[in-house]
C-alpha cells in the first residue's frame, strides 16, 4: 500500500515497529528509539550510562547484542539501586 504526498509523489508505508530487539541485528539510533519508545531524555541517559554506538562513515549503529546486554545490566524494578533513571 502506497501513501500519497501532497506533491503527488508516492512513498512507501512506514514500517511497523514491534519493539523487538534481536541480538544479531544492527539498528540506527532513530530505529532503536522507536522500537524502545524512548524520548530524547531517556536516550541521552542511555548514552551517558555507556550504551555503545558504533560509527561507520556518517552512519551510527547500535548492535542489538549491545542493547540487550546494556538493558540486562540495569537494576530490575524493586532492586535497591533503582536510581538508574531517576526512579524513586
């Protein structure tokens, strides 16, 4: 299904995001933010906390394996160290 731009040009439909992160895939920052539902503040926090981003030319990519490993390293809800993202 194609959608039409105001100028009359057709563009492909936007891909659906499932929220799935696969350890064998690489993601752009924009795609990863969409899949995880992250806003700008949360994304900056992940970067500041050490999420690895790899640069190839002008393209910045994040490996799914790095994302999953990073998320697993965060304290689980109810853990004593819930301060990771400013939680109470």
